[in-house]
């Protein structure tokens, strides 16, 4: 026990010594810090202020700076060898300011179109640097938008042709509230893809509710050629209607379209009509080179997916890892097309209390006597 007590005392002495050493080191550091700050303050106090007498003239160089109403402003550069640049001033009338072709317009403030249409000059660019445009229509002419993934439009309708590489759903004021129709914003998103360039669209996250339009050749989301839609995390709901025929997503007579991820929900539970069987989730009509992956399409008044002719027959269609469930008629219908691959898909519980043929997959060339269906491959699917 005496040895144990001696060991304890030794440890206590060692701890006391280390504590003293730490306190001493801390005090030394405090003294050093105080000395440095005092020295720095002495240097600051020793600075002699410079006094400027007389008038000072800030002359604009007319290269980067100019004078506007007696004030220095960034200079607009006209279109020449490269694109011109123009800074859109606060409270500007956009129709009068945005008037030159091949020009980048820098938007830094909020601008009200007052219900009017802004017709963009050919090959112009709207560069959003913190600003917004609201309340009107913007018509592009091979135009482009550059902005981050944040809202830049409110109550805006998009028209015309565009050359956007990337389009964000967050650019628009989606309500994402059940009962509030976001069809106009969906249409504007697709319109920003209307051009010859390849465009990637990032749909907004969460639930989006949209009305549909009656008919077989129209849709709530009409996808242009060369468009890739990233739908991960997005759920599109069809608002209740009484239409015999409608399409939520229409891919008709276009080429090179891709849809990745997402959920689309039909109005079967709330449909207010009793007739018809053609309310489809996705309709591919006469399109070529279409890829759909990881999409969940369920509870539509007609088919989860319908592949049929447009002005011509569809070809090279790939549908992978998708799920078609609870649709009123068929999960998948192939009524025309060549070189169609359905791979690792699930099509289940379709046609229950619905209309014929109530199939998981219905390959049915619907025009009598026409050779409409060739080279269909169904691999690793569950029905």
C-alpha cells in the first residue's frame, strides 16, 4: 500500500508540474500576441494621411467606363468581331433597350413587362446577374439564357426559338400546390428547348400539378427534338378532367429525346368522365431515337406508355427499368414501330375494373392490313 501511495503522489506531482508548464506557456503566448498587436497598432498610428487638394476628375476611359447623366457607368460594347455587351439599367424599358443582335444583355434588376411581349433580337443572350423579369411574354430568336439554378421569371410565358444548353425548372415560379395549375410553366420549360441545340432540362423537385389538353396529338409536356429531361425527384400529377383522350408527356415526330427518372401520376381516381380509354402517361408518336429510363407511370385513364405512329412510324425506342402500374387500360401499348426494346420493366395491375385489352403489354398494329410493327425485344421484364 505504501508503494501504491507513493506512486499516486508521484503522478500528482507530475500532473501539477505539467499544469504549471502549460500555464507558463499560455502566459508566454499571451505576452507574444500582445506584443505583436501593440507593434501593429504603432505602425498604423505612424501612417501619415494623404491630403488631396483641388478638384478630382474621374474621366471615363470609354473602354470599360463611360458617363451616363454625369455619373460613371460600365460601358456597353456594341456588336463587332465578338458578341456585344449591354448592361440593362434599373427601371429600363426592356423593349427599347434590348434591341441589338448578337448581344449579351446583363440583367441585374427586376423588370416588369407589364403584360407585353419582349421580342428578343437574333442570337441575343439574357445573362441574369441577380435580376428577374416578370409579367409578360419573352419570344426568342435563336436566343440563349445564362443563369444559375434559381428563380429568374415570374408570370412569364416563353415562345420562339432558343439555343440553351441547360434549362432549370427553378427558373420559373412553380406553385407545386395541389389544385394549382402549372401547365404554363411546363410549356415554357419545353419551349426553351425549342431549337437545334442539345438541351438538358432539370425539372423542379417535389410535386407538380398540371391540367391537360383534349386530343391525341397534344400534351401537357410536348418534348422537342434534342431534349434530355432529368426528372429525378420530380412527380407530375394530372389534374382531374373528363377527357376521353389526353397525353401528359407527348414525344411526337421528333428525334433524340431522353427522359431519366421521375414519377408521373394519372387522374384515374378523380377522373370526372366515364368514356374513352386514351388518357396516356407517355405517348411516343412517330418519334425516333427515344430513351426512357427509371420512370414510374401509374394510374392513367388509358395507358402508362403508348407507342404509335405519327406522320411516320417510330423507331429505335428504348424503355428500361420503368414501372407501369394501375393504369386503366394497358401498362404498355405498341401500336406501331420498329426496333423497340423494352428491358427490365415492371407492368402490373393494369386494367383492373378498366377497359380492354387490360394488358401488361399489348403489341397491336392498330391499322388493319398495315405492316406497322417490326423487331420488338422484351427482355427481363415482369408482368
